[in-house]
């Protein structure tokens, strides 16, 4: 997927309790910038949500990422978003998207 730098990206994931007891899970969304003029952290935690699920239940979570979530402090010491490829990581799942 591709979005303009002033747009937003929505990332969704479905979590399911496959056990026989009620359970809690903390779903964490990390963002990774593949190439930047200044090296940002490899993974940055941007969203999280604690979910309670009954046995066999599932729930789809949506996280919206905006410009501020993809920015980093550039060489000029100001927040910037550069065009390029990013990854959204939740657990073992990875989705890539581009910023124009």
C-alpha cells in the first residue's frame, strides 16, 4: 500500500483465544523505517491495546498511524517524515507500506 506523507495508514489484526480458559493479551504495534537519512531506532512502539477474550472468542483490532507516528528527528533537529518504505509489526506479523 502507498499513502501520501500527510495521510494515514490503518493496520488491523485479528486476535483469537484458542484455549479453553479466558485470557488476556497485550497487542503491540511497532513501526520500522527501512531507509532514513538519520538512523532511527530499528523498531518503535506506536500503539498497544490490552484485550480480554473468552475461550474461542476473537476480536479484530484497528490501529491508525498518522504522520506523527512515522516521523523522526532529522539532521535539522525537526520532526520529519521522509518518503520510503515502512513496516508495521504486530507479533510475528509484518506488513509493508510506502510513503510518497
